[in-house]
């Protein structure tokens, strides 16, 4: 095994959170200086303990099955019961951590209903020095030790994303690593899995702590995306929703979190862990959309609600919209694959929220009907406009449902209040049944205040002398000025550079393509030059080789890539630069060339045909446009003279550095 401890770029894994210049990475918080970071550190510790107990349980089960001695079996069974008991206690402790919501709220949390944030997936340290170095030697035929700085940078970057801060800097760090994985995947992970790198990515389930081990880098990418969505959820939960700016930010972050989980469910399948299964990702998406919709409702009622008919009914329909969305979230949570997996407190909280906002809808509907007790002509006209839109089917159900006079409005308003009190009491009952939900003092206080406010208003009407029979309350339709949507973040805004840029252009020098080991070819300049033509750039390709020429004798072949000229690497050099280096050689030229295997880069598909002729290398002095008088010029088939550097201009496509998803590399001539 290779020893890198003497290398100046060696990373001490006992201090992995420092980068090469000894400073902490921007966007990373390895010391856990915040409450949320400390919670994540506790979650990480529990994950390791759960992993240890599961390994012990597996060993005990195997021993029990293999044992033939009765006494030994009884002893192993006893130990197994202790292990299962410890495992259950650890999972309950982890579930309690996942149920924690108040730690993610701000100081103004007493004014707002708490949100559900999502904890991060944890991962183990990953040392890729030996696998990457060996692959660089085996596949790229280069000395892996020359890339230790780049490998170290990648290790530091991955170590930093294990502890991202809960702000935009942490998001940028995670996206930077996700974009960098595009280059890593294309450089070191062949799609046919023909090469065994020996790299395994281990991630712990975000909710249960169960570890999953995969060789596929897709698992690494999916886990990073999951953590991006989780950080966005925590950023949304911690916003100060007592201000318009805080509500706007919370909506933005929850929608981006929903977008991430939607993107994950659409692009990653067959995940090895439950937290990335299709059912759970769908539930997380609608959960984040529901929380965004709740924030949109809070922006409507921020600062109070005017005692106006149209305003009250608008708020009523907005509240019913939130209740309806949370009903859908609850339905998603009750799916068999999800119900037994997520914390029970989540299910209780969502059901309580659905009931709470339903009760709020009934309250504001009553407020619109009752007002201050006296209605002017303007309110009468407003009611005449609003009520048919709020109760569109009322006439068909019961002619008396639509209030025709003051007493009828009072009766219907009282029915709405009665319904609101009943639903509030049901919400408080559900809240009291959940052990973890009862710990959320914020929610309990909000439910109590809302219930008392509604009950007080209803009692005032109850004390009045009337003998109206309670009216059946029509269903209030859902409506919202703005509907929460999924918002997938733009990953291209975080620019990254290929760490292994020195291996050559990614479109050619990647894990998909194969080529021969570099050959050092030495040739003498003859009367007609060296006897070969080139075309393209980055890298330049041999277009043709004259028979019995110096180039032919040296072993140069048509279709070879030139990767070095006289000891200088030219993988990234443009056409003119390589030609000038060759022409500057007076007598003996040394080329380093590789031969592509299994793919013809010289003769492309039909759509690439029609570009101009290649450049012939001859014996004249360097010239940008013409040959010297003493050169032996031979007409080309297209009528151009050898040595001419004039070629058809083709717009160069953006390289992988410009777009993390990459583009097919296109050379200047368009002739690959």
C-alpha cells in the first residue's frame, strides 16, 4: 500500500476540516457552534451508535443460526434481546431529535406556528488518495503522485460538506461539491463499471440512522441533493415570520426545498435508503409546499385583518387553502411505506395544522358575516357580491343557507363560530395525544389563544336572547392569491473548475473513452517537412500521415491525438499554438501521441462534414498565414495550399467548466 504521509499535500484525517492553507472552509461549521449544528452532531453520534448496535445484532443472529449447543443458543438469544432493546431506545432518541422543531425557530416563534425542518444525512470520511492515484496511472497513464494537490482539494471539499452552515454559504458549498461530482464522475467512474475503483459511499438514513453503502456515485449525488433540500427546510423554519421580509424568505426557501425533493424523485430511483424512496420524497415535496403555503397565508394576516366583508372572506378562503394542502400532506404521510417510517409527531403536527387552519377559516367567515354588529349599506352590498361566490351551491342545497337579512347573517355567523370552536377542540385533543407534540409549547399556546378568541366571540352571541335554530354550515371553497410551487435552484450559478483539469479536455480524456499509453515519437524534418497534417484543437488530432515519411517511420498514425510537443503538454493548446510549436522545431521533433481505442474521432458523423482542410506541417520557418518561398507547396483537394492556417470559423461550445452538466466538446474546425 502506498504511503503518502511524507507528501507535503497529505491530509491528516484526524483534522479533516482544514483545507490546504490551514483555514476552515467557507460555508462549513465543523465545530458545531449553533444549536442546530449541535443537534446535527447529536444525530451523527446516534447514527454511529445505531450502526454499531446493528452490526452486533447481525453478528448475534449469525451466531445463533450457526450454534448447535442449546446453552450457547440461550445465551446468544439473551444477548440479542439486550441489543434489540438498546437499538429500540436509540431509534426512539433519534426520533425525538427529528421531532425537534423549536430549536429551528427564531425568538419570534411564539407568534408563529412552528414548521417541520429536516435533518441532514450523515456520511463517513472518505479517503480517495490511493484509488484516484491508481486510476490516473492505469487509465490516464500519468503519475498519480503529481495530482496529490488536486486529490487533497477534493477530500477537503467533501469533508467540508459534511458540516454545512444553515445559510446561503452552506447551500453554495453543497452545490459546489455537487457540481464538482460531475467532473469526478466523468473522470473516474466508467459507465460500464469495467474498472473497480474500490470506492464505497456510505450515508446514514436521515430519520432512522440506518447506514447504506453503495459503489455508485449517483448515491453520493443524490445524498448531497437531499442535504441541500434539508438545509433549505431549516433556513425556512428559522426565518422571523413576524416581518414581511422573513415571510418572503421563508416562502422562497421552502419552495426551493420542495423543488429539490421533486428533482430527486424525478431523476433518482431505486435508492438504497428509505429517506430517498419515491413515497418519502413525494411526501417531503408536498410538506415543503404546504409550509410555503402557510407562510403565504401568514403574509395575508400579518398586521391584523380589517373588519371588512371581502377581506374577511378572502382570509377565510386562504386559510381553507392551507388546511386543504395539509390534508394532502397528511394523506401522503399515511401511505404504508411512509407512515411507519417518519416520526409520529410529524403526522400529529400536520393533522393539528390542518384542523387549526380549517377552524381559522370558519372564524374569519363568521367575522365577515358579523362584523361589529352593525352593517351599513356598503357592507350590505359587499355581502350581496361576496356570498354567492363563497357559497356557490347554497341555493341548490337549502334556500335558507344564504342570509337574506341581518338575523340570517347572525345565525350563519354563529354557526361558523360553533364549527370553529368544535374543530379547535379536536385539534387540541389530537395535540394532547402526541407525546412529542405536547413538548411543542409554541403550538399549544397558539391553539389555546385561537380557541379562546373564537369561544369568547361565540359566547357573546350565545348570551343574546334569540331562538334561531343552528344553521348547517356550507363548505368554504379553497382559494389563494398565490399558490406555493416547486422551485428547483439553478445549479449553474455556482461556478466550479474541474479539479483534474490537467488530465485534459473532459470530452476526450474521461472514463468513458479509452486510448493507448502515450508514445514518444521522434522524427526528422525532411524536404517536405515531417510528413503529417493536423486539424482541430484541444487536443490536436493527426489528420493524415504521408507514407514513408519521417512521421510514418516514427510510428505516428492517422487519428492519433498529440498530447505533447518536445516535452511540453499540449492537451489544452489551441490549433495555432501546436502548429507554431511544431514549425518552430528546426531539425528533430519529439511528439507524445495517444491512439483512441474503440472510437473514431477523425471521421465524425455526417453533420460534422464540410469543414475546411487540415494544416500540413512542412519545413518552412514559423508563419501565421503563408509558407516561405523555399517551401514545396502542394495543392490541396479543396484548392488550398499547404501551410495555410486559414480555416472555417466555428463557434466554440462552452466547456464543462462553463456548465456543470457539461457539453459535447467541439473543436475550432468542427472536425473531430
